[in-house]
């Protein structure tokens, strides 16, 4: 199905007093002129939201100020729209002249009248539902790109689609995955620069080689591809950057057979004056450097910021945040470009707060290190030296002892976008802590399903065991206002949970953020005072956008709980459905009904052999853990926790687990991985765990 339907009939404006008609010609007129120069020009007034991070600098700072500290308390709901989504929603909408494009889970694109919320068309890229297990972190998508009348979306199954912005008809589709035997995905939003659609892939957990690619916006033909890590040294290297990178890897473990990792699955920014594209690279494959590159080495270009020529993909320079990454400290988190006065001189910088817990200020002209300071507690390193290398803590790379790495692999800041307000001089970071203890997995083998090897049954290649001993840290989440020049915290707002949404800041002196506990909030950007909040029916992970139409300012947030943490945990009694909420001063629409998913009673009464509990644990860890969590301990997020199942779920487990009865919801069939005997052992572990923790 190329598109689901087109509904360009008369659309009622809220209140029903008047009506407007959006025609295909209206949409073509609004979208056909959106190109590189239009995106650059829009940064001057930010009336529209034309790029994933608003502008090419990815500041997420709007110059609109009709909504400000004096009237934000008067915000009301203008409209909401049900996206028919039951998994994570991570998209920031693109908005131009009252037309909105936003994605739901499974990479489904919704075109909406941005003033009324009425649907114009829906495009379903028809991602095969059995593809869900090929990604680490939910069937999510962070948004689209808009360029010269076309909408571009990277689908979860790695296909890049071009769609007619006016009709929702497919223009072309191309496969970004060079090896379909590997588990590559796309979850990030494309960027378009001078007629080239640029997109990276996910999959470093699964044993792939990372790369970023550019495609002709008109034809879909690939223009260039840059690889993150070197390939097989028996073959010619693609370019000089790969030859240089190979010197930093130990070939004794044949790292190229595990792909090496480094996938570029999110962060990109562009400086049109310097003509440089900046990309953030991911973790190694496997995570554990002792297994990936046993002789050590920096393992370029993992966990790095890399500058490329956007026309050719040619490497320009790099800065490596985490040399020899062994903790899943990706540098795929948001990159922001700004001009800052540092030590009395104006510097062209880029800023990043990646997973490893340090806030970086880097010279974006040449990659020179300026500063790095921890913005949360950090135990893997004590700081950075004058050359920009971390000073690692003793024991941070232990081969034998469990290590409670802080931050954990969930990151001190994950993909949730931060924002920068040049008026306050502050960066607003969704900071967090999720405790984990990791230790080397002595049984790990590449692409080998071994009970107790974490998620190895669905293709993960980590080389680590987790929480062999209990973590001592406690989870946290907060909104952090950070001074990037002084490299210090200015204020923070505490939350009840990690995994809060991305941020937006405005010239009205505001910061907007959605929260894990189901609120959408506005703060005074200078002081952190809470000025407004409203319930939105589910936890929020996406970042908001603001835009103007016919002189009126609106604020929009896409809501839908999920992601790698959100699959297992939640901080509300509600999960889903995925919705788009749009607010304006004086909005009076009634909020939609919400769906409660109360935590159920622990499962009981399912017969099992107690002798099978231990074996069931090992099978569960290697196949189920990172989706369903620990039975009865995690409370279940976008994916149910089996410890709170109805007994019928366990007694009918063969239909679900082996025969694929729930494939359409993203639950894979395990008939080729598990036997009926294995399944009975898993059931014993689930029911046995529930019985063990049940209050007496």
C-alpha cells in the first residue's frame, strides 16, 4: 500500500464557526519551495519548523515570542489527533504554512492540518511486523524531512521513502541496507542538504558495520557513503580515513566479522558557512572491547563526532569522545552548533552531551578540544586532559570483576534532544541515570545463541552480562540547565523517573518538555520556575516544536511511551495511544479520553517444575529480558511485563512465542530459536519468580 488515504475535503476549524479548505495546490505551493536556502532563511524568524532540530544548527530555539512567561499559563488545547499507535512515538513534527508532517511508531507518516488537527493523508511504509526484533530499542521513528515538495522518511526496516507532500503518493523507495543478512534499522530523521537526503542506520548491538549515506532527492540513487569503522583488511580500504582507522584496531580478534559497529543512528548538524556536516557515531560491536579489540586501541571512529563534506561524504576531521569505547557510550546524541565567547574570543563551536556523562565544547572548524566537564555523576573517568583525552578510573575496564558503570549504557543523556537558548546562554538537557552493573560474558561468541548471554537469542552481540550483582545507585531523571561556557549547572527540575522527553526553548523566555510521568510542562528558561503544565495521557519521550500560522503561535508535542527503557518501565498508569497534542493561548478543546493500564496482580496458578527455574532464567536472559524486563520486578512499559500476565498468557505461550500469534504487534516468533521444552522452562522462571516475590 503506497498510502492509506487522502482526505482533502472541507476541514472544520476548532469551534465550528468557520471552515477552510486545504487543497493539493495549497500544499504544493507551501512545500515546493522548501530547500536548503529556505531552511537557512527560516532560521532568521523560525515561523515554520522546517528541519528536525528546527534549523541546520539543531538549536531547537524558536525566535517566536507571542507565548511568553506572562501568558504561558493561558495555554489550552487547540486539538489532539490519535495516530493509532501503541508503541513508542519519538518524532518532532515538521510544520510549514499550517501543514504538519509527523511520524508514529512503525514509521507511519501522518500529514495533518496543523491548525485543526484534521488528517490530510497517511502513508504506511508497511514495515514487516516480524522485523521488530531486528532493532534494539522499539519500533520508533524520530521524524521526516521536507524538501522541494517531497517528504522523506527512513523506515524501521531500512528502506528510505520519498512521498509526494501533497497527496501521500510514493515517489520512490530505496534500500539503505547493504547486507540484508544483518540487522540494520532506521529510527532517525533524515536531513536534506543541497538535494541530498542523508541518513544513517542503527544496529551496532547486532554485529553490523556503521555508515552514513546520501541519496539524490529526485531519483533516490545513492550519491555517497562513508563508513565509520574499517572493514576486512584483506580488501582495499574505501578511503584514507578507513586506512587510518585500521591502525587503531587489533586485528587478532578479526573485528570486521562482528561488523565493528559505530552506527550513525541519530545526530546530524550542518554549518552552511563552513560547508561541514557533523555526525555522531555509535558504540562498538560487540560492546566489550576486550572481545572486540583485545590488544586495545582507540577503535576509530567509534563514539566520535566526525565532520564530512556533505557533497561528497569525504572525511574532514574527528573528535573522539570515548576512545576505545567499551560501555556503549554512543556519541549519537544531539549536536548543537553555536558561536560562544570563550576566554574573551568568539569561537565557532559545537556542543554535545553524549551518553558518557561529559558536556563537550569542540571547535567546529577543526575539531579542536575546548572543554569537557561532567553534567551528572561519572565514575568511568575523572576528567579530560588538555589534549581532550579522558583520564580513566582504575577498574573501569575490568575483565573479571563486575563494574557499576556510571553513567550506565542507558546514558546520562540519550537520544532525547536538548536545546540551546542564546539569550540565556544555557543548554537544556534531559539528564538521567539508570543503574546497571556490567561484567564480561565469558561464554560470548559472535552470532551465537547461548543461554545467559544477554539477548543473544535475537542476535545481540554485547559480550557483557548485566546486574550479576545488584546496582547501588538509584534511578533519576531531571531537566538540567547548563552553562556551556562556565561548564556548570545553573538550575535543575527533578522528575520521578528517567526517560523524560526532549526540550524546546523560545525567545519568550520558556523551556518546554514532556515527562515520563505524563505531563507537558513549561519553565522559565532563566530560573527554572514551573509556569504551566498539563496531563497528556501517557509518558512523553519526543521533543516539542513551536510554529506560527496567520500570526498565532502554537506548540505541538507528539506523545507515545516507548524506547529501550520505556519498553520495560513506566512512571504512569497509562501507556498510549500515540497522539499529537497542539496548544495555543486560549485553546478550549476538550482533552481526549485516556486508557489506563493498571499494574495487574502477579501471575499465579500456572503449573511448573521448580527444577526448571534456573534453566528458564538463562533462556529468558538470552531472549526476552530487554523487552519484557524482570518478571514482577519491572512494571512493564510499552511491552507487557510477563510477571503481571493473566495465567492464560503463560498457558497459551506456545501460540504466542513459537507460533507467532502476536507478530503483528511486534512480538517475533521463536519457533526457529526455542523448543517447547525451552518454553516450559521460561514459563517456570516467570511463574517461579512471581511466586518468589509475592507478598506473604
